[in-house]
C-alpha cells in the first residue's frame, strides 16, 4: 500500500495502520501465522535506521553519495526523513501490533502471546508519543536534525531505535518459547543478533 505520510501525524498513521489491518482481518479472516511478518518488520526498521544514518553521514559531508541511497535520492533526503516517523508508526500498527494474533499459528504458546500483547499495549502509547515528537522535530528543524541524523542524538534516531528494541524484545520472547511451526526464518534473526 503506497501512502503519503507527510500529512499524517504519528497517532493518525498508527491508528490507520492498525485499523487497516483489522479491516483486512475482517474481510479475509483471521491471520493464520505472523512470525514472518514480524521478522520482515524488524528488517525494515533496521534498514530505515541504516538509511537515516547514511543520510546523516551525507549531510555532514562524511560520505559523498549522490545516488547511494536505497529509498531516496540525495535531493529527496528531507522528504524521506520527514516521513520516517509517520511511516514507522503506520508499520507499528499494521505490521507489528496488528498481526500479533497470528502468532498462535506459528506455534507460540498462548501465555507467551498474552505476555507479548500486555508488553505491546503498555509500551505503544509512549512510543507513538515519542514518534510524534520525532516527526515534529524533523519537520520543523530539518537543517539541524539532518546534520546529527544517525548519531543517536536526534528524536528520530531514538524513536527508531526504541521501535527496534521493542520488536526485538518480542522476537526474543518468541524465540525463547521455541515455537513449533515458525513461519519466519528465526535462524536468520538469531544469527543477525549474534553479529
């Protein structure tokens, strides 16, 4: 689904993603499994973090890339970065929280799924609030943000890192539960984490 996130605040993007997933479930039936989607979401967030770091390096003059970005050109870096918080909030609703019910099909024990749901329900409001702070800072202070992007000292960096951390906490709980029928490549996630 292609969206323009520049007109959505993070709460709106998150709710849109979550509601869109609920509508998909309503129309197509329950999600049969979802671990693969969590691993995919983890990869997407890590990729976004790397891309934002490259943009920061480019803006500081640390690297001379004209066409070396994956998701944008050098002239589009501001557009990409300004939409990153809303886009991530959408993903957290649609591709993370919205699919947790499908973990039962991956053979994740119900008590673990309940623990994950409690953790996500408790953490998500603060995370989305932080996303909005990152969106506002990036939108209205792009020049200052761009020069420190990827250093871990901007709200957007911290928000993306916190989102990855939450997702990794969930994936670690799933791995520890030893799911009986995982739909995703858990071994790849574990290997990446050990690097």
